[in-house]
C-alpha cells in the first residue's frame, strides 16, 4: 500500500501541513466580498437571480469561469446524475450538502439494520464507509478534528443553490452526491488500499454512479485495481461504464499518479488553472487524452458543519469543479439520454476539447500549447449566455 495523496499535495497522515494554502474564513463570510489574489471578487455575477451569499458577493469566480450558471438552468429540468466522491468521507449535515445527497431509496424506505436491497451493505443510505465498513460516511477518529477534504470536494461538485447561504457549484442542480469513504486519517486507513478501492468502485457503479470523482492520487497499483478501472473506464460495451474524473497533482511530482496515469478512454483529467488562465507551474505531466483546465486557486468550499467554509488552493479543487460541471451538462435535457461513451464523444471530445478557450502555454510538456478550458458554453442560447462565453479569444 502507498499513501493516498490529495491532488493539492496533501497526503493523509499529514493533512493540514504545508502543501496547500488554506484559511478559515472571517466572521461575516460568505456575505461579504473577499479578496484572494487577483481572482476575487468576480463581479458582476452571471446569474443575479441566484441568491447564495458567496455568489451574490462575487466570491465564486470559479463558478462563472466555467459558466456554471448555464448548467443550472438546463439541468434543473431533468433528473440529476449521481456523482461518487471517493475521499475521506463528508459532513453530510452541512447546510450546503444535506439536500444534495444521492439516496438509496430501498434503504430509505426499508428497515433499520436490514440489507433491504440485498447489495451486501446494510443501511447504506447515502454511500458507504469502506475504511470502517459502516454506513456512516462522516469523517471519523482523528479525521473529525482535521480539515474534511471530502466535505470540501462534495461542496465544489454540488453545493445547494438558492438556499440563501454559503456557496453554489456547477453541479448544484445536476448532481447528487454518493459519499464513499475510502481513506482515513491514521494507521492503515491512510494508505491507498487496492482491495478497498476495488470494493468502492464496484459499489459506486452497481448503485448507479455515472461520474466517479477522484481529487487524489496514488503511485502504485495492482492487477486487480487495474482491471476494475479498465472495466469501468475503458472496455467497450461495459455494463458498468462511467466517467472517471481524475486529478493531476500540481506540487512538482514527476508523474500524475493513478487514476490519472491510466490511458483509458473514459478518464477525464483536471488540469489546475490559477491566475490569468495559467496552468499551475508544478503540474505533473499527464497522458494524452481528455485533459481539461479547471480552476484551482482561491476556491471557497464547505468545511465543518453546520456552516463552516474555507478558502483552498490546489488541483483537488479543479477535479471536483470539473466533475460537477460535467454532471450539470450531462443531466441537461439535450444530453441526459446519452451513454457515457456517447457523452464523451459528442460533448467532451467533440465540443469541450475543441473549444477556442485555452489556457496560456505551460512551461513543460505536454502543456506547451496550453489546454482547453472546461466550460458550459455549449449550453448557451440566444436567451442565456454566460459572460465567459462572450469574451473575445486572446489565447
């Protein structure tokens, strides 16, 4: 087993140490504008009808950057997609998460202590804790006193919109969160256990997750884990096909790590973008394929319940934002009936990867020509057009 490292450069066991800048937000946030580098606040907002405090204050620059408001208007008309969040668990009673959860209806309407749907997991209402083998997906043990990485990532995917508090996210209307705790904060739980990951992958796809979000990486694998990812992310005609959104670390690691290192067809990699459309200078080389730039710097997300928030930096953020954006687009009426392969071919490869919006050139291969910047501009209409979609192309 090897350390399970967050894409921002944090490895479990040293969570909270130097490697990712973070700050607890001051009293009064998120209803007061903040300044973070040259990115906040982003005014005017693209969707003035959205009432979340942080968005109204202009602090969610990253939502407008990916044209998230277009995904809101579209995806609200159809059934949200299930996004599985592979992380350290999440505080599901947080004000921005409690109404955004995937729910196992058989267990919700079943009997406590009984495996009502016969899937091998008792009372798995919103996911499963694969570290402690429990239906309680909240952070546990030492994790309870540390930053909850999974809570932050879940909020960047699908924080509740129009609840007058906190933040919104690109997948607010189009994603529902399946919480899978695959790593802990002490002992063997801090390791990327291949057998645990295989079980979690099997659960996520059997229970209907269409997008699997990995804001983390590990540097060793096994034949069993490779086979599980290949079945999900590569084999044509697979009954459990899903899109894997994988982080590419940005702390100078010589390789991207897994699952981004796989060259499978259904892997979409998040390339971290910071100030002024620049790729984070420490971004690891990524394999050729579906590589899309998404915001990483100065990002506000949920932390402790009931209403905590933090400002964070790092490519973990890019991954969650991209996963939420893909869910918001895929759940829109025009694309909701597409299979994973059809969505990737038609939307991600056919349109998103072909956008004229590109990052500035990176400092080393394979980023010397920049990367396509992920956005929802393909949902634009004559009646609804985000600001980023109107900007003249300069790159």
